[in-house]
């Protein structure tokens, strides 16, 4: 099950943070079709947010066809995102972990690593690399 977190200083609307976290979990294989999302009450109790915020996030995910509510049972994942297998994700994660370790050893902090990574990702997809 997904464990929602909030970054209250991010400037990103709370409901969108929930939506983004579900999408990340779907891309990484943490959530799979058939999995149940936490109930609105569970999320409200953990994060101390308005229930309507959770419901808005879940409605957005439903609108995108990613989840579906089943009355009395909860909200369930309908489809996943991403094209790679869980095994491939694990391999790439291990490789990226090594790269981040090297970057830290070179003196980069978290913001430096994020900026460098984002730059490489944008350049790679802009140039058409990384597409099959």
C-alpha cells in the first residue's frame, strides 16, 4: 500500500501531491492493478488534511482511468503506468544508486544532483535518446 507524504512548503496543491505520488507508485510498480488505495479517512488521519482534498485527488485519478471506486469497498488501481518491468526498474535503480553515490563523493549535494539529473533527462528526451 502507498504511504502518502506531504511537502507543505513545495507550493504544489495537496491533492496534486497525492495524485503525483500515486502515479509515481504506478510507474515504479509499487502499486499494481487490483491494489487498494488507503481510504480517505486513513489519509486524513495520517496527514491531517481535509477529506475533500483526498476525494478530489481520487476523483482526478478516476478521471484519468487509473483507479476506480467500489462503493463500500474502497478505491482500487485499474491500470499501471510505465513500460519497464519491475526487474528492469530494480536494475536501473541499482545503477542510479551507484551514480548518486559517485555524485555525492564528488561533493554534489541533493539539489546539485537533482539539477544535473533533470538536465540530463531533458536533454536526452529532447534529442530523441531514450526512446525505443
